[in-house]
């Protein structure tokens, strides 16, 4: 049964939600599900913008069939070739073989790689700035390489001011009936997932996102239709400001992320004590996480939000505890930079975690390490409380108020 929605006089959402998938990209937990958005423009010509993941192919194809209502499909615009958006392309073209596929030259190549030469032969490459007039609408193609794959482009409907933005401006989280961000509590319910999506999926490509934002600044955008999550038609400046910040790795808040690893609770106790001392020092926004109990994608998202990081870890096999090593590797992969970082280590006989964490951080750009590093032996000794307080005070002193 179809389940499509009208967005504008000629434009329809033909996507669907997946609430069964546990791991997006077989990697990121999505307890709130995800939406795969695709859009159908019914003009003098009929145009589908992207397809969907295999998981929701049935409702997607029924949506398209229902809305076409016997008309042919003239064009399929492929903005992004990652299979969560192109997996259904073959099935779609089997049903509407006359459709002309439009995409970048790199995407044509990828169509061949994913589906073989016969399907690639149906695709025609479009160039930067090229337009397609569909009757009442003119669509402009704008390349957006590495946001998030090299073949990506976005499509701009010049008349309605709608930007079909591919992965950009997307979010984890299925859509609960409402499609528009202004109809739901985006800042409360979606923002952590939108940030986590950005930081983990696109975070590394900040320069390329900034390049897209620069191109977008020249357009009269009145709505943003991403491939995942809510659609934007109000308060676009708020969303664009978030993207400006994230693309330059600027923190959103003056806040301290305390991420600790702990085998038997002793490093945890030191980290919790430090959090309390931070609160007593006047720090308002503190978020404490056990890296073994929190998915690393959440920690990466939080690191994009917070201006300050405290990393606390035991020494393990002469180096850094593996779960903390994993976090550091993910932060580096996401290109994190411009943070103030404090270190706390534990080591019962030869503490080496701080040295290892420092080495990892030195591989990232513009990370300011605090002078105070607290090193505990097995457990926090009462005599070390002044050192922990000094660290809290130094941290608090570097926070802007
Ligand atoms: Fe939602 Fe890069 O795919």
C-alpha cells in the first residue's frame, strides 16, 4: 500500500521509514530508525529525485506508481549513489524503462559498478550548473563532491527554491508522521541524531561541506529536502548556522565532555570526582560518558558539540585502554580539531595512557592540551584531590562565559 505525501503543489515525498535496521552502514546504531527520502516532481515531465534502500523498496515503488497514475516516468535524478539511496534504481528502471537517468559522470561510472553496463547506458551525465526544464520547473544541478561520496550532486528547483541536498542536512531518526522540521521538536528530539549523523558520516569532509555551503549562499533557498530525516521550510538560517559550525569543527557550546574508560571502576571514580569539581568550579554544561557503555558514534557527536574534552583512561598492555584508543581513532577520522583537552590516566605499575592519548591528539589539528595531567596509581588517593581540583580549575578557567 502506498504512503506518499504532498509537500508542494507539484512535489511529493515518496520515501519511507526503516525502524528495523539496527546498524546504519552496518556500523552506527539507530535505535530511532532512519528515513530514506525520495521525491517525485509531477510537472509536464515527471521527475524522480533519488530512490531508496532495499528495505523499503515495496512501499517506494507503490508510491511512485500511485502518483504517476498511469503516466510515464521521464527522468530519474541520482544525486547520490550510495546504496541506501540507489539500491532500488534497477527495480525502478525495470518498471519504467523509458526513464532517463541524470547524474554526474562519476555516478554514471558507479551505476556501471553497482548494476552493470546496461544500466549505466541509460544514464546521462550532467555538468555543474546545467539545468533541466520540466515545464513549470527548472532544475539546476550543482556538484557537491565528497559530501559524502565523490559523485554527489545536489539539485535546486529554481522556481520553488527547493534544494534537494543529498546527504547534507540529513539526520538519523525515522519520521513520526510529520515530515517538516518545524512540525516536530527538532532541537530537542532530532538535533543529537542530526549532529551524530553529520559528525560520523560527513564530519571528515568539512572543507567540502563548506564549499557546498558557499555555493548554497548564492541561491534563494526556501526549502531543503535531504535524503534522510526531516524536511526544512522554516528557520533555515538556524540549520545553516549549525552546518557552518560543524564544517569548521567549531564547537556548538562551551561545554565539557568527560569520556572515561574504566576496567574496575577506579578511573570512573576519578572522572566522576572531576565532574563534580568542574560543577563546583562553575562549569554549567558537563556530560560524562563511559566509553565502554556508549557507542563511539555518540561520543564523536558529543565531541562535535563540546568545546572541551576530558579523556580519562587506564593503561593497558603498555598503552591506552582499547576503547579509548577506538574513540581517539574515530575523532581523528572525523577530523576533529579546535578543542581544549585534559588528560587523566591510571596505571598500577607503569602508567602510559596519558602519553599514548597525547600522541594521538598531536595527530589532530589545533588541539590545546592542558598542562595539568593527573596520573593515578590504581585508585584516586585522597592526596591527589588538590591535583584534580587544579585540573578542574584550569579547565573552568579556559571556558568562555
Ligand atoms: Fe545516505 Fe551517503 O548515503
